[in-house]
């Protein structure tokens, strides 16, 4: 993710990403909105669950990356089921959002070998052409 988007996430959610500064967000900028909204939801859910907003208790993302065309978020410590549910939803949503430009990618296209010869990425038609030709 580019510097500008990385800084937006780090400055908006400093506690959530307190241990991610070195590694950054290992996915394309097309997923910025998804990551931003997911971060907001993780925080909202944590507040609702009564999690104290301290660096010992608040969720801490240890890894945020693209893997096999999907968004994966891992935490340092075990997080509550409600937070896990938010992360699972983000994982599903990432399957239909182009990782480079953020446009909608129909799920069907992902499994059509003619449209997508390489299954391990989520890109729209234009970005795929740009990436592979
Ligand atoms: Zn695209």
C-alpha cells in the first residue's frame, strides 16, 4: 500500500496498528477502503465488547496482507469472536474488490479460467491486462 494510504491508516488507528508500523500493509491500494472500514469496525466492536483502550488489551494487528487474492488479518493475541467475524467478512469482501483499483470484480469471474488464468489474485479486467501484458 502506498505511503499516503499507509499513513492514513496508521494515524487514524494508532492503537490497532501499534505493532504494524515496521511491516506496513501488504496489499494493493484498491483495498484501502475495505481495510479502513474493517479497522473502524474492529474498533467499534471492541468498544461494544467493553475492551479497555489500553495497549495491553486493545486488539493489535500483527499482519495484514494479501494471500491467494484475499485479505488476511492476524492479531498478536486472541481476539473476541465479534472481531474474528469482522475479519472474516473483510476476507469475503476482498474476493470481489480489485486489489489495485478498488473496482468491483464479479465473483464468477474469479473461477472462470478464461477470464482469470491465475486464481491467486483479485484483479478487475483492466488491471489484469495491465499486470500481465
Ligand atoms: Zn482494477
